[in-house]
């Protein structure tokens, strides 16, 4: 069984990728139909998602991203019987993977998370039907954390990509409000962090956390 | 899954685990769609194909 860590460009090469989540040697294999390569490791059985295994998977992806020109991280738990099977699975999306590799090349991911009390949602309009009320609520949820609209442009010149993810559940207690994932050219990571941390006070009383650099997890197809 | 329960007040570990779970379990390319996980003290959604694992925002730093 093959545990998959990352998809990388065709022709990508590295001398030593280290070991994977099961301490197995990592290797690069060709995906000839997809015209890509993959970082994989041979395992006996699917790995249990322990904290240690998750960290080891992330570490393996980090090594691949550092050693190769570009790498699209693969989610924990993805396996294939062999390289031919993996090639057939990826080939239909080869162009999408190639586009993602172009986007993440030379970049790291930085992650912002805004925590605090969620914005109260407006009361439902009783004149709307149930479907319209649901859509109105969804629009209101998407508009949560408007203070980000003033904050994020401060980082725009330092990023090459952005993904926003609202917290998936409305809740009454303070918690995660929104996550923002940025692709940042490696040489700008320090400036990005300094700018983000300097601007965090403007988001009070909500709290902003800045983490990274990460492999480009949020920019994988 | 054999995640240790995160103790009250262990903010740094909670935040680190949030980041790890979100990135490694909820992001990244999906090659094959069927994936079932069991995480102690974390709610999970059984995923298939393009569905998402919703776990990260269950692990919150204390404000």
C-alpha cells in the first residue's frame, strides 16, 4: 500500500526526502499519464490518525515542499494500491494539479484565525418563506467579521493567493469566527507576519492568531 | 483515534492541535474519497468524495 504525501511537478527530483508518517522511506514516483510525480511511502496498512501521525505527515510534506520546486500537499489518509492506480486517480485532474503547482511555487501558506464573539445575526424576516429565510441567514453568516475587510488589504501586497473560510457552525459562545489562508512568497513571510501581528490590535476585542509558514494545504485542489 | 485529551489551560497545545487538524485532516488534496476517522473528543463527519472533515473549529483556544 502506498501512502501519498504530495503531488509535485514532472521532473522534480530530490536526493533525500527523509521518512514518512510510519518511518518509511519516502520516494518520488512518476505519474506518466498525469505527467506529474508524487511523494509516497510504502506502508503495511492505513495509519491511525494519532497526533503523532498527523505531525509526521505534515513534517514529510514540509520536507517535500522544501526540497522540491513546488508541492501540493495531500490530505492525511490518502492511499493507493500502487503507482499505476495513483496515476489513474490523479490523471483526470492533472491540469488542475498543474495549475495549483504553478500557484504555490515559491510560496508558503500563512494562516490567520479570528476568534471572538460571533456577530449577532439579524432576526428572520417573517414575510419570507423558509427557503428565502435560509438563504438570508447564509448571506448574513457570510458577512460575519466585517472588520477583516479593513484589515486584509494591509496584507494584499504580500500575498499571492487568499482563501477565506467562515466557521461552519453558528454558535453563541466565543470561538472561531473566520480563518484566512494566504499564499506568501517565501522571501516575504517575515514581512507578512510582522504586518499581520502589528494590525491584530485593530481587530479587538476579537483575537487574531497568525501561524505558519505551512505547506500550501489550503490551496490544494 | 488516540489523541490525548487536551487539558484545560493548555492553550498552546490546543492552538497547535487546531492548526494541525485543520491543515492535515481538513485541507490538502483528496485522491480517494472514502475516509473514516475517529478522533477522541472531536466531532467528526463521515466524508465521501468532495465532503469535508469538520473538526478543526471544535478545538478552540480560550479567549
